[in-house]
C-alpha cells in the first residue's frame, strides 16, 4: 500500500512565533516534507524541512504578515495536504473559523479560505477590520434576530437571515422548568432540532446564495457562533460529505475559542427568560451529544441532507451540486 498524507492540522505552539504541525499517514511510516506559504493551493510554498519516518509533528515559524498555510507531503512523492490555523486571530472576535480542510468520505477536501463561521462581528477593532479585509470576503450572513441586529449591527454590509428554532413569537424558553446543567443541554438539543424544522427555508436560502457565482468567499455568524451558526455549519459540512465525527469535532471547537467573559450577557439573558442558573450554564456549553441528536433527527425525519435541502429547504439540486463544486477540491 502506497503511503499518503491524509490529515494535517495546525495549532499555536504557545507563543507568537511558531506553530505546531501534526499529520496522519495512511500506510507505512514515511518521511514527509513540510513547506509554507501564503496561498491555500501551495503554489508559492517553500520547503522548510524534511521529517524522518515515525514522527508525526513538527514546528514551523509563522510568517510575519498575512495568513500562513502549511503543506505536508510524503518525501518520496504524492499529493500534498494543505492546512492553516482554523481560527482567524482577530482581537475582538474569538470564534471566527475557516471551514476549510475537512475531508469528505470520498477523499475530497473543503477548500481553505472559501467559507467561514463566526461569532458576532460588531466589536471588531481597526486591526480586525484590516485583517478581515485581507480575507477578501464577498458576503456576510447574519443569523441573529432583529433585536440583536439592531443593538449590535455588523460593521460591514450583511444579509440578514434570522434562524428560528420554533414558530415566530413563541418564547425561546417556553414552559421549560429544568434546573440542572443536563437540562440546559437538553434545551440546546431541542433548539437545534427546532432550527432544522423551522428554519429550513432560511438554510436553503443561505446555501443557495453561497452557490451563486459571486457567493464566495463568505462568512455566516450569530452571537456566539455556537448554536445557530453551529447548526448551519454542521448541515453545510454534512451536505459536502464530511464524516459525522469531524462535523461534531468542529462543533465542539467553540468551547476552546469562546471566552467566559463573552458569555456573561447570554447567561443574564437566559436568567431573565426564567432559566435556573445551572440550566443557563448548560445552555452555554457545546455538548457533542446535542448536535449529534439534531443530525440524527435529520436522518429520521428527512432521510438525508440532500432530501432535506431539496425538500423543505427548497433548494435546487443544481445549486447544491454547484456549491459542492465550488467548495470541494477535485
């Protein structure tokens, strides 16, 4: 069996100057070449080092300006796999993440720098705005409600596509009377299932817009970048054929990037809606089982993601195919 690089990920090394690169091989242990550059297609990448067989991580020095991409390939030949830091390192926006790099069941990958997910953008600093401009985004989709948008508008033009988890006008907490963290997690699972059922046309509208000729690169966001954004990201990855475990891994990343101080406002809002403190704290988590249960609901009620998107989401099959063609490598 010929050895190939099948996965690469990058994490900060605990400082500003270096990054940790980790990779997985399929086949026998083999030496790999590591190269770096500023493009996602590795045409400008320069060789940095060759790592001997048996090792699966290394460190590389960051570039000083611009976004850095790393490519890893077997030293004896074979295709390179490109990766970048998933989180864009803004100062005031902590959960702005690239959905690139995820591998599909067929072996294709989502292109880097094409579609992003994020928390609220209203607090961007001047440096953040400059970094944002460098991403070259053509569209921003705001999934928040009308009150949120009015109180904390985006600093750039955006398209408002509010996500509903239940019929309009119904209290988000409803008759909920749970008092534990587990109860709060169950409320989350119900919210995700409600979004699938009550925001189908909004999701279809968003995905169709992404499939338009000028629809990418784009970002979609809500307040925390966890629930409304998390559900939309999960469905997009599902539609592109990403494995379910990787989808759930992406959902859980919010727990790493969302700061505790940023959750205070949401916590207070949950309390005003009548949730017990422990239940409100549960709502702020990103429990893997809650998103899994929502995707299993999709399977049971709609058959699969394609039937959902071309059925209740009212998306044209041609748009879905064009979206896949735009976002996936050949």
